C-alpha cells in the first residue's frame, strides 16, 4: 500500500494538526506527488492515527455532554 493510500482516510487538516507540517506538504502527500522518506512514513502514520482517534473521542465526549444537557433541560 502506498503512503498516499494510507493517508486517504484523513483530511489535510487532520494531517497538519497531527504533525504540525505545512499544509502544502499534507496536500502533496495526499495526492501522491511527494512522500517522506520510507523510515518516517510508519512513524507519521502512527501519529496521525493516534491524533485522529484522540480528536474523535473528544468530539464524542462533547456530543454526549450536549445530549445530557439537553435531556436535563427537557426534564
């Protein structure tokens, strides 16, 4: 699997936030025109996956708390 294919589930914004890399770099990786050295690819993917999971958990916690607040208001 190519590096670009591995990044496909993630947006450029997620990649930039996870790695703090330039936006142009993230877009170049996503379209396959550039890629980091082979030894960095696994490391970068691991960081991106970890940060994306953290973000998803945080948004789920926020959504859940909003639902709890709205239920309390209805009561």
